[in-house]
């Protein structure tokens, strides 16, 4: 079997900004967290500039791009305002996500099927500027196919429903959701699309999803930043890296 591609860890620093914004002012600084995350083994940094700027601010994005020295994954809604900002900042990648003002976090995947006509030119404008486009989608074959029609080189599979089922100890649902992730990841490979995954991952679920050979990047935020309160950010990231490596060593489909 050919060696598997390195499984990259993208650390999402949104919630460092959430804590900062709770008091106003400059601390804790998400850029400082990003630099520490990289020193601890992160392969890239993810940050979501929301329409309501509830955590990451425009200036954080500018500073992240300037200071981190590793790929910046700019999560954003597919709006004209965000397109303008992304074209100015020129991150390594953008991950297009759905956004609702009332949600606490990104609740579902993009409507790639219904919004194909809008997303195709939108994605192509980013691609022409040299920005890699990833679409955050539900783990379904139809969504993967729509992403291929849109021309996205990357999809990020939404792992939220699976992670919730695991946390809530619903083995039947967890098994069914994991099976959807397995088939969507395999289908992405068939369609020639690079496959990422994220949302709600912790040490256990990151280890498990690392077993899918097609998945080459995990984007993880909330759990890592929360764990950092107890053990520090560096230890939190190193432990996540170890969990991912352990999963990779037991990849699904590998022989005995
Ligand atoms: N990937 C995407 C596209 C997301 O929207 C989020 C949440 O911002 C994450 C990954 C990270 O999710 P979590 O914070 O639950 O680890």
C-alpha cells in the first residue's frame, strides 16, 4: 500500500477571540495562540470571519496572514463582502460555510445542491485569485457531486452530527453517521476532490476519523481551546497530534 498523505491539523483560533471579546481589549490574542499552535505542531490555522464579527475581527485576519508563516484557512460565508475581504487578504484557502445569525456555531453544510448556480462563479473568482476553495458540506454523495460540479478542489466534510451522536452515546446513530463519512470521503476521492473534515472533533473522534485514508486535513477549534484551559494550548495540541497519528496508524482498509 502506498504511504498515506500526512494528515494535517488546522487549528481554529476563533474561540481565543471569543474570550478576548468578552472583555473587549486585546487579550488573549488569537495571533499569539496561532503562533503557539504552530510551534506545537499545527500545520495551518483556521479562522472564521463572521458577518457579525462575534469572534475574529478583520484585523485578526490581516495579522494572521502576515504573521503565521503557515497556510491560513479563511472560513467565510459566500457573500460579496467576504469575497472582497478574501481577495484583499489572499489567504492560502477559503472554506465556504453557511452562516445564520442566530446559530451558535456552523450548524450544517452548505446548500451546494440548491446554490450551485451562485457558488460556481463565486468559487471561480477565488480560484482565479490563487486562493484554494474548500466547500463545507454534509457527508452525502449528492453534496460531493455538487461540489465537483461547482469545480471545488476541496471539500470539508461536516463531522458534527457524528460527533454529537458519539457524545450523546447513541451508537446506532453514530455508526450510521460514520458510515456516511466513510462513503462521502471515498466518493470525494473518486471525483478527484481533496477531502478535509471538521466540526465537534475531540481526541477520540479525531483519532477515529484519522482512520479514513482519503481525509488529509482536520480542522479543530472548540475542543482544543477548551482543553487548553486545563492543560495549556501546547499540551492540548500535542495530544491531538498524537491521537491523529494513532488513528492514521490504524487506517481503514489497511491489510493485517
Ligand atoms: N470546520 C468548519 C468549517 C467550521 O465551521 C468549524 C467551526 O468553526 C470547524 C471546522 C471547527 O469546529 P470545532 O470548533 O467544533 O472544532
